[in-house]
């Protein structure tokens, strides 16, 4: 074939392949740009919505922890008998030192309870630049009984429940802008005061300890649109979104205010709200306090990534087009041989040989690029298969851990004459932070030797424990507690002594801010009595068949693992008559929420038990499980769930 003939063939090949390729590339670039624009916007919206949810959840957990500290302090104040000033200040200082984001903590007493002369008595501990300070908020500071600034006392007293205040300036006491959570407490059945924790609004960004959040513009609002936090400090406490909207005559700001105070999540594009430029603002609720979190990105920053991706795409596709045309010109006479070789290698991969490599890939033409891509593909496939194997192993190990934890639960309940006992546990993850145990035993003839028996027992030790969180860590903690109980019962069945020794060990083993609520009980079939001790586990429910009434019992002490100064006051023996029911239920049942985030609550538990009071313990437990499932539409549990039902028959 002549040189002229060869050149003509190659020109035709270039025309037949190159021109359609050029048209295709132009169409691809147009479609890619359209897709990139749509995909970038979707990715940014998803990412920002996810970020807003993460940070709202972080703030929510901080508020929950702060509220929990106040609630536990209120519980403690209600059960300590010799509550003197030294113990009060020690307890409040422990609150401030325990969590870095707690600015101050107060215990305010109803006039006439501690101070018989009617004077105000409110010990207060708070942080300053010079360290922790103590004071007593008396009328000389301000009259928190009658002053509007005393909302933290008045609202908690009026509604007898925990309460988050609106932002306010605590002049005379903390002397900072703050929000306060207050929890009421009673002594001897009478309202006696409230305990509080304060969060410094100016430090609200710092407590999350997040570098990404530190670079974001964000704001936090109350349910009526008041600013809890803003980079513009003049807005905090003094302005609402709606006031700003009316002041600037901005309907879009007014609409934004209605959206963020509606309790829903979403995104808006708005100008001038967070800064003078256009912003994409994402908002989502903070459930604990009924607030809303909103964060934003400048629109030019959002779209910068899109412009960069378009430029890179154009350069990449343009460069690839030039490379393709060059390869067509240069490789038209040599294309068959390397493609045949590549086809042979691909077939080897299809047969399962992932060690296949193309050796001659030093050339910089399209075939060389294809060969290197092939080599990288086989290498990536090998790496991917190894990763899949590791993930499969990890999943298998988690399944084994769950099976081990499940096997620690009693396979069957020890038969106790005159009693029915049934129990159930469902972890929220592969492993959970809840556990229970029922250990049957009897005393030997000399009344000194304890014989553990699952078949022939006249007494039983019961346990329900709930560690903070759920997952591997809490599962190990409650498994350790159960093992300690199983060891201890061979020596003593005194639940007070057992709880005290277990608490000492957990104080040494558990990390800071971790603890375990636990309920220990002893059933004696000889006297038909139940005696218990609850460390932070409550409420406890008892149904009396004689008067057809339900009573709740609170915990007798704080949870295990918090302090060595730990008392273990065991309850008086509870006489269990025929038909009486005693139920111990973890907070995963009480707090199970429906789609509207309404918790299942105490009243629904009472209703289920009273409606099924004539059923067996197992039937009562199953009914409770069914109704919780129907209430939550069988949504995945947010927390571990555990139930123990004891019925006298």
C-alpha cells in the first residue's frame, strides 16, 4: 500500500472517529455542567443540613447533660437528711467542676424552709477568671421570689417541673448573660426549693469544642424568636427575629422567623440576616429547650466549588479530547495488538485472577493510559476485597459480642413459690448499656451458707442496671456490674452492702462523667416480701390489688460510680399480696417517642399495667412491649429498653 494511500485511510479514520467524538464531547460537557450544577447544589444542601443537625444535636446533648445535673442535684437535695450549708456548697461546686460548660449552680430554698425567719436563702457557686466563687443570693442581691429575673425559681415552682429560662442578665449574682435550667425538689412531701445550672451565653460557641463550628456563622433562637446566641452580641436578649424584620421592613426575614420557630428543619437563601452578603441558611430544632439552631454559608463560597469543578471538568474533558485525537492519529496502525493483549488480561480478571498486570505501560499514549488504568483497577480491586473482608470480620465480631451479652441474661426465671417473674431486654445497637438478672438462692440449714439455685429457691436477688449511653463501652460496664453481683451473692445477700462495694469498684473503674443507674431487690417467698435499693433508677411502679391503685417510688441515692460518699438506704420490706405487681422499667421505655416526639410516659405505662392486672407477668410484659411498638410505629429504638415484671399469685 502506497504512502499516499495510507495517509488517505488515516485521514478518513480521523474524520470518521474524531468528528463524532468532538460532537459527543460537546454534548457531554453541556450535560456535565448541568448535572454538576444540580449535583453541587444538592450535595451542599445535604451537607449543610447534616451539619446543622449535628451541631443542633451537640447543643441539645449539652443542654440535656446540664439539665440532668440539675435534676440529679434536686433528687439528692430531696433525700439528704442533714442538708447543711457546707454540704450544699460542696454539691454545687461539684456541679460546676464536673462539666466545663456549666458556669454556675444554685440551690434556692422556699422561704421558711431553711431560714425560719422568712429571709431568702440561695447558695450559689459560679466560675470567674479568678476561680470558683461562692455567694448567697439574698434580697440584698435581688428578690428572686418576686423579681421578674427570678423566672428560674418561679416557673419551676409553679409547674413543678424542670424549666429552661429565656436569656437574661444575672445582675448581682453571676453578672453575665446566661440561660438557666431549674429543677424543683421536695423534702418531707413539701415543695422546698429548686436547684439550677447556668450556661454562659457568650461561651456557647466554646462549649461545643468544634473547629468547623468556630468558622461558621450561626445563631440560636428561642421558640418566640429571641436570640440566645449570635455573633452580633447586641442582638442577644434584646432583639427577636420578628423585631428585626419589622425594623428593616423585610418580609423574607419575617418568613424566616416563622420557619425557624415552627420546630421544623429546612433551608432558606437570604441576604443580610447573618451578614450583609447573601447566605444559605440551614435551621433545625434543639428539642431539649424548644430552641432552634441556624448556620449559614456565604453563597459565593458555596458556588466557588461549583465553578472550580466546572473548570476542572472543562480542562479534563478538553485535554482528554486532544489526547484521543492524538491517539487516533498516532496509534491508528498499532491499535489492534495492544487491545488484543488488554482483552486477554481482562478475561483473566473475569476468571478471578486479580494479580494480572500489563507490563508494557511505559508509553504515554492512550493504550499506555488504558494499561495503567487497568493495573490500578486490579490493585484497587485487591484493596477493596481486603477492606470488605475486614469489615465483614468487624461485623462478625460485633454479632459475637451481642450474642455473648445476650447469653449473660438468664435463660429462664427461677421458680419462686407464689411469685411470677418475667424480664426482657432490647439493646438500641449491636450491644447495649442495659442488663438485668434474677438469681435464685436459699439459705442452708445453718442459715449461714448461701446456696445459689435456679431450680430450688425460696429467695431471689434481682438486678436492673442502665449505663450511660449504649454500645460496646456501656455493655462492658453493665456486664462487669452483673459479674460483681454474681460473685458477691456467694458471700452475702445484703443488697445494701453489695451496692456499696460495687459502687466503690465502679468509682475506680468508670471514666469521669460515666455512671450506672441500678436497682437491686430481694424477694423472700417465706414472708412474701420484696425489699429493694435503687441507685438513680426510677421511677419504680407498684400496683396494689387491694385498693386498685398504682404508686411510684423514686430512687434512694444517686447512680453508681459517681461518688464514694454513697449511702445505701434499703427500703422497708414491701408486703406483696395476691394480685400485687411491681414493675422496674428503664428510661428507654418511658422516653420512647412517636413521630411527634411525644414520649410514651408514666401514664401510658400505668394504663397498660392496670388494664392487664389480671394477666400473668409474661402477658403484662408482652402487652407493654406491643403498646410501645404501636406507639412508636416500631421505629428503631434510640435507647436500650429493659423491663422486669414481678407479680404475686
